[in-house]
C-alpha cells in the first residue's frame, strides 16, 4: 500500500521522470554506460573520481573503487538494474559539476548508438496515464535525457500512443544544469503556468529525483518500481527531503489519488473509481544475482601463520599500465613465432578462452570485451593462450616486460583498507609475504611508490617472477617464499590472489587458497573458471569479495571455534 504524508494535497499536475519510471530503457542505458566508462582515462576523469572517504554511502564508495579499477559498472548494478546514469555520475563525481558534464556528454555520444530500445516500465502504463489525464490532472515529463532521445523514444514507445498524453516535456538540453538542479521541474511549471508547491508532484524512481523535487519546492513521489527495501529507501533521506509519498506501482498511485479524492471531493474532474483501468501487475523484478557460495561463513580453515599475497589486482591496482603493455606486446607475436604455439580450441578450459585464443590469433590484439572487463591479468592471458607451453610463456613474459617499461610506475592501493590489513596481520604475529609474476625491477619500483610512502616494511618476504625458473601457476615462487620465512608449505600458509593461476599455484604448493574476488565474479562464472574437473581440478578453499571480508575471515580463525 502507498505511504504518504497526511498533509499531502491532491495534485493539479503530475511531472514524471522518464527512464525507470515511465519507461524501461535499461538495455540501451547500460550498453552506453559500458561503452563510455572505458573512456574515463582519455577523458581525464579517473583522477576526478570522488575519494572513497568522501562518498555518501559505502555502496557509493564500492562503486567508485570498482569503476576506478575496472572502468565498468559493478556487476550488482548490472544485475539489479535499479539505478540511472545520473545516479551513477552523482555518486562517483559528487559536486564536481564539470566532471559530470564531461561524463554526460560522453554518455550521450555513446547512447546515440543504442537509444530507441524503449518499452513501458510496467504493464498498463498507457491506460494508467490516460486515466490520470481523464481526472483533469496535467501531465508532464522532466528528464536528464537529451531532447533528441526523448522525442524519438516518445514516438517509439507503445507504438507512439503516448505522444498526446503530455502537456509539457523538458529535457536536459532545454536547461543549463542536470538534475538534481531543479531547472527541469521549474521550467515545466513555467510552461504550464502552475506554481511550485505541493500540488505539483514529481514522480521519480531515485534519490536524485526526490532531491530535485525538494529543491524545486514541489512534492516528491518516490516510484519504487525497482523494488528497493523500505529500510534502504528510508536510509537515503532526512526528514526534510523525504518523499511526500512512496508508491510501488501505478495501481498504488491510483489508490493514493482515490484516498485524496475522499478528502477533497472536487479535486478531480471525475472520481478515480470511474476512470481507473482494470488492475495491471506491478513491474517485473530482475533475476537476483547469484553470489559466490564459497563464502567465509561457510568454510572451516586452519588459522594462518603465514599469509602470502598476490600483488597486481589483489593488493594494488596497476591495470592501466598492464593493459597498455599487453596492447603493445601482442603484435610482436608474429615476429616471435608465437602465433602457431597457441593452444588448440579443444584444449581451452571454457568457450570464452577458445574465443580469446581465436581472436588473438586473427587480430594480434585482445578482444575489446576483455579490455573493457579489465578482469584478467597478463599471466592468466598467457595461460589461456599457451597452456602448458612453458617456453612460449617465458618468451611472452619477456616481450611483456619490454613494453611494460614504457608504462609502469602508476600504482595505487586496491582498497583504502589494504595497508591497515597488512599492519593488522603483523599485530596478530603472522608473517606476511608477497608473490608476483612481475619482474623485480618493476616490483621494487612499485613497492616503493605505492601510497607515496611505499610498503617495503610491510612484508617479511617477497618473490618476483624472475626469482624462480617457473612462474605461477607453478608453485616454485610460493615454495621459495616460505623457504625464505623458514616455514613449511602447509595449509597454515594462506595464499591470497585474484586469478586462476593464483589458485592453482596455492593448491599445488599444498597451501590454503583464498580467492580474492575483487572483480566480483558471480557464482555461475566462478563455477566455469573453477570447474573441478579431472583436467582442471583446482578450486579455491574460500572466496572473499573485499578486504573487510578477508579481515573478518582471519579474525574468525584467530578466535577459533566456540
């Protein structure tokens, strides 16, 4: 049932947000976002992302971190399909107006390739809008969409039946500012000759919409078509800017108007009961994302005495330099005679691996989706391409190192908590080491550069790719690390890494494998990359999604069973 404040009067005008309220353009929107976000570096927007400690919520901080590292949307956002590009840009750029304008412009350029994929957000939208119009309520749209997009989508949706329904429409390029600036609402009211008061309702699906309504001085009606939990909605608002009403569907919106009509019998031209259509079902919810079930709460592990970490994409982010070097290196495969040494398709672990091999063989570059995903390391790439051909992988690593010299140097902590976790492990009297396939000349530079002060003092041992004859996934580097620490290779040594090669190396060394799921793979994908077959038997002992989960796991083992 709709929730509303007792003082809310019946509306004379209903102004609707477009995407996520009246229509579903998620397919086009997310396609455009996934095309635009990899451009952040060339748009000079990476450094303008909001620092995590300045984000409004932990969810926003995680989103900033994920976009900074992977240049794509967090998988949970893609699965839930609840937020708009405006929500995203406000979360990741905060009050940086110029950064948001650059991002919106780049988004619009990408959206031109996808817009037109539009459908009503919920069944019966046309019938409900027609009923609202029959009540004598003026209808309007205020949106951050550009005019070229809204007009096309209005002509397209529901075979064009909606075009006569609206008395006014205002788009982002009709004003000078994007929401949450109130101009898009105030301009509609000006066109309609209606005052900015609580008889003007702005119906929208996001926090930004409600903030825009509050700044415009109108009543905000939160349309919860995305199915947010009530506690989550309440957490977004203060008593000052809370929505005047919350509805789950257009059926509930008609219920609310019927209640208000009893209080104000002359508010509408007709009674809502006389014009409302037969009930239509509420919007469909997207299928829930399946989280990893190798969860810390479900496993029993031996307390670690030694914790070894992978470097790249676990402790630190060096993805920009890594992918630039891979781009430069792959064309060299022809002169290095590596093209014919790639694995046969039938020897690939997954169909995706087979497609990667085929693409590199044909084009001497990574598939654009691999580069856009930014989820696999050069070591994993070489494992996919060359399988058990150690000599070919060594040649490829040397070629990578040659090109990496041009790009390396920029290194950031993967998460703000990383240093705290490393220092906390020392306080628990655990030995800490780092294992990397990076050559020592690169690793030592990055180790000294991270966070401006370096982390050299945080590790009791380190082993690089050129310290042993064979690199991960062979266990040689891990075995050398525990040898340096004068500790046996057993399950009380944890190896924490983000790749399949890290898991394989840990299992072959007889150690506990902690898979660091910083890329946020879901369970179906983890099942594909760790199939547990005779040919590919190695699976992690546990999966952690961030360093908070990892730290909780360590403390649980530290305390031990009750």
